[in-house]
C-alpha cells in the first residue's frame, strides 16, 4: 500500500516524507484544488527521496483548455522533465465533458519518459468507465478518483467497480476527503493498492495581514495526520 500526499510547499513535502508518504503530488494553490507548481518549487522538490508528480493545471475552474493553455501545460511538462521529477498529473475534457483524448495524447507525448496520473477530471465526465479505457489506451499509470462523488468514501461503490474493470491494467487511486478513520474501510472495500490525501489542517496566521491570506485560513500539511494515515493503512490488513 502506498500513500500519496498532495502538498503545495516544500515544508509540507518534507513533513509528508518524514511521516511516511510514499509519493508526493506537487501543486500550488491547494485551496483551488491544486494548480501547477512554480519552477522553483519543482526544482526543490526534485531533491526529495520519494517520487514527485507535478500537477499540470494552469488555472482553477473547468478542464476545457484552450490552445494557448495547452502550450502552457506543454511547457510546464518540459520543466518537470528537465528538473528530474518522476511524473505529471494531467486532465482535459471537451465542451460535452468527455475526455479530450487528442489533447491528452499530445501532452502525453510531451511527457514521454515520465509517469502520468489522470486526475479527477474522471469524476466529471459522462461515462467514467469510457474515460478509464481512454486512460488505459493512452498509457496512464493510474487515475485519481472519488468515484464521481464529493468524497471517496461516498464513491466507494463506483471506485470498487472501476478497480474491477481496470483489472490491474491501470491503477485506481481513491482520493478526496480521505481521513485516518476512513481509509482502511475504503482499501478493504475497493481492493486498491494506493490512496491519495492532503493530510492537511487549516491554519490561521495571526501575524499575517488579512488582505493577503484566504479568509478561512491556509491549509498546511500535518505530520501527525500523515502518520495517522500511514498507521491506518498499515492496520488495514492489505
């Protein structure tokens, strides 16, 4: 079993690694669902002792990307490769919400030599099982999914069906709302071999000027939560 932790700072990345995370999803702006990390953050994260996958998402919002945005993503993929990261996290769809296979194929070509995760765009397509087959055809290593629901816990039935359909042709990685008290049940219920979580807590910076902080505070990776998650995975019996 492997725990992937999504982080948006080097402090968070090292906290996750020290506490037992097996892989890092590197982002900026976790409060926006995760955007492409800066070049400097990618370069620094390449020194981590675990695989690091960079989120490639140039802005918040929907996953229907323009030609200009595709070029930005292609450039960011090149940076991830040049800095020596292990992989990238991608997703794109058409106006009808189906996967944009052609764009994903072009971006995958740019990512040759890197691992690839299809992100939660699969949770907002009309047919996740058709999208799963597309991801397999394009050579993705895994899909990150909540089973089309707000949380992986709520989407267990679909995740279980996706894992059965994948039949080890691609990895199925549950994510969204995973907590130490839920993760063992999800692993046992779905038969997956890796899970994804932020393991973060809301922190209010009392010293910061309120004009430059999110109104509800910032998310910060919690070493304690990562340790609890790793322990819960270890106790899952899988």
